[in-house]
């Protein structure tokens, strides 16, 4: 899979280049802003997907852990490192101010969808606490939808669903239980 960036709004569009011939002209319509634009297969305008970038899920284990965005129809796999405080996840759009944007065209992910707060307990243990932003389509933890007031303490490998997209928590492994 390859991706192109919309020249108007910076939205990424992912497509399967193997369906096309080298040098073939393709026309895309951006689902975000409806801008129509063309590319030619085999030119520098096409970026490799992040398969060729570092996707080591354990890379951030010595820091504060990460969220793995599982690849689906709308985007390639992403590994997003976590930081202390509120990690605000949502769909990336141009001008986005959230600190953990996901590069996706999944229309059922809000531009501000859910929040994972990383904090230390009184005993110094790292805690990962999920809440809904609130979003239009909801945030699901182990297939249960969160109410606005819910605060879910996540474990390693916790599965979160937003829109059609699955997120997996990879906690820091420096913590002793
Ligand atoms: Zn666009």
C-alpha cells in the first residue's frame, strides 16, 4: 500500500499501487475536502507507507509506552508514543491541535475522539486512564461503550475501538507490578 497527501488539506489517502501500472495517471478525490488531484505512479509524490518506517511496538516500552493503531481499510499501522498527562486521540485534519493525531480517513473517528491520561499513582506506579472526548460515535473498551463519566484503568494489551479502528495499549515495561 502507498499513500498520497491531499495538496489542499493534508489528509492522507491510502491506495494499493499494485493495481496500477508504473507511470499510470491516477485521480483522487479527497474524502476530507473533496479536492480532486492527480498523481503519476512511480513518481516522488508517492510516499512509502510507514511499513518502511520504525514500527517496533516495543520501541517505546522503556519510555511511557505507546498506542498501536491496527492497520485497516482506512490507514496503515501506526505506533504512537504516549506522554505524561492527557494524550488526545482523533483523526488528523489540517490545523489539528490534538497531541496524538491518527493519520486516517476513517470518517467515524472524530477529530477529537478519546483521551488516555498517563499519570503516576501515589506509589509511583504508571496508570493509563481512558475516557471518551466525548465523541459522536463513542469510545469502546473491550467492546463496551464508555459513558461520558467513565474512567477506565487500562492494562497492557487493552483493546480500544474508535470508529472502525482498533487501538492497542503497549504499556511501559519498566514498571514492576
Ligand atoms: Zn483534502
